[in-house]
C-alpha cells in the first residue's frame, strides 16, 4: 500500500512541477511583452516630442500651403513633407503598438486624424498620392478611402 501511495504522490508532485514550469514560462512571456510595450511607448513619447518641435513654428507655413499653395518654395515643400511624414509615422506607431499588444487602441482614428490634417491642403494630398507606396496597408486603406471622399480643399486651422 505504501508503494501505491508513493507512486500517486510522485505523479502529483511531477504534475505540480510541470504546472509551475508552465506558469513561469507564461510569466516570462508576459514580462517580455510588457518590456516591449514599454520600449514602444518610450519611442512614441520621443517621436511626439520631436514632432512638436518640428511643427511649433510652422503655422505660417501651413497657412501658406492652404491659402497660397502656388507660392510654396522647394524648402517649404520639404518642410511640409517632413510634417506629413511625421504625422503618418506617429499614426503608424499606434498601428504597430496595437498589432503587437492588442490592447484596444483605435488605430483608424489616429490614421484618419493624421491624414485629414495632411489633406487640408493640396500639397498634402499630392504628397500622399506620390508617396502612398511607402506606407503600410492600414494607412493606405484609410488614406485612399479618405482621399476619394474628402471633397475640395478646405482650409481649417486647428
């Protein structure tokens, strides 16, 4: 009888060890996901800060792009391109965080907001059309739909 109980106890202890290993592996995986999400979040904070610096003195340029688009210089077009790219890069990071972590971020709102602001002037629309091949499928799906339904350029300053 003692041998039977010893065998049963050994089976249960082995099962407990296996369950413990599974729990440790699961916790390590969760820690890894959390660490990657933290790194992504830190990177997002840096990008937002650099974008804020870029757009800080650009209100006159954005107004000119809307009201006097034919008078844009090559340097001003380059600056507008940087602004457009930064907006879409931030939206792309939101998409990446959502795909990676699946925490419920509404990436479509981020992309729609970025593209709507880019499409407020004709240069932004033309720039997107010429560069759309560089963007991922999520940005292209929203951008193409928005561009086909947005109507004429309307200067709105937010």
